[in-house]
């Protein structure tokens, strides 16, 4: 009798596990081993272990990128802008900032954007022509910043970036209001103000034109092209 029951059970099990689909495993003894529950990376199920917690649903589930992570970019100019600014000590690193170069070029687009940013973020202190005579200074009697084409005429772009990033005395940091690219764009405009309103690169072009030096003209055209598509 036991033998008959055993044979019958085996027969039923064998028949039950047969299916038509050739990719199917048939009867699955441990289904989770074959098909793990799908967990989408950016969908928040609001789960803690096996419990759903409603208050956790719809919250950001992805973790923040690690400190110092930079977005991938195949454009070398954009990648250079994204590199971390390593001079993070406001006072001690000020002199070292001299060696930092502007990663973006004085293209028409960058100069225009720099002037636009200057017109609403800097003009009230520094004045339209960068003479240090903005309305805040004139009306409040606060100490005036130096004139860009006077006391600050020789100031390097690296130091400007350092001051915009960390602030200096009465001028606060602008790092939270302006992206690095925007800081470099407004610096192009400050360079123009240091130079009587025309960015030094334009003067190079004018000289190139007047002396018919095709080599210098080609160089400045190259410089512009490298920054296109920024
Ligand atoms: C609240 C007023 C105020 C605003 C707004 C302001 N600045 Fe200044 N800025 C100052 C003062 C004051 C100084 C002088 C700081 C010092 O050397 O003590 C200064 C200094 C500077 C310097 C010289 C930095 C150095 O290293 O000596 C630059 C360049 C500059 N500002 C650019 C900008 C730009 C660009 C903006 C707009 C994005 C801006 N500032 C917005 C008040 C301001």
C-alpha cells in the first residue's frame, strides 16, 4: 500500500511539474530563488525590511553622491569647470589663487552673460563701471571697494575667483548664488571693466586687425572655437 501511495505521489509531482513553455522551470519549490522581487533604484517603496511605512513613501531614495564627486562630461572645458576648487582656505590660500586660470574663454556669449550677471549681482556695490561707487556705498557710507580700473587693475582672475568663492572682508561669498561657470563669466566682465569696458581679448583682435597679423587673428579665432558649444 505504501509503495502504491509513493508511486502515486511521485507520478502526480512529475506530471504537475511538466509545463508547455520550454523556458519555464515548471513547479517552483522556492520561487524567490528564480525570480527575486524587483527593486527599482529610483522608486521609493517606503519599506523598512518587510514593513511599508507610508511616511517614507515619495521621499528621495537615492543617496547623495560622495563628497567631491563630479558629473561626467566629455567636453574638456565643462569638465575643467566641474573640477573641485581645492583652495578652500579663504585667507591662507588667497595668494596661491594667482595661479588659477579662467577655464572659459571670452566668447561673445560668455561676455554677455557676465555683463548680465554683473548688472544685478554686483552693480549695487561696485557701480556700473566698476569704480566702487554703487548705490549701497553711496547711500550707506560703507567702505567702498576699489575701482577695477584703479586699485584693482592688476588683480588676477584667480584672486577674483577666490574672493567670489570665499568672500573677502565686506564682500560676502557668492558661491551659493553663482555656479562656477557663472563666477568665471562675471569675472570676464570684471576684466573688461579693468580695461575700460573692453575685454583684453578684444584689444588683441583689434591690434591683430590693424597690423594685418593673420597669425594673431587665427589664434584668437581658435580660442573662440574651442569654447563653442559650451
Ligand atoms: C555688498 C556689496 C558687494 C557686492 C554685492 C559685491 N561686492 Fe565685490 N567687493 C565688495 C567690497 C567691499 C570689496 C572690497 C573687499 C576688500 O578687499 O576688503 C569687494 C571686492 C571685490 C573684488 C576684489 C577682490 C580682491 O581679491 O581684492 C572683486 C573682483 C569683486 N569684489 C567682484 C565682485 C563681483 C563680480 C560681484 C558680483 C557677483 C561682487 N563683487 C559683488 C563689495 C561687494
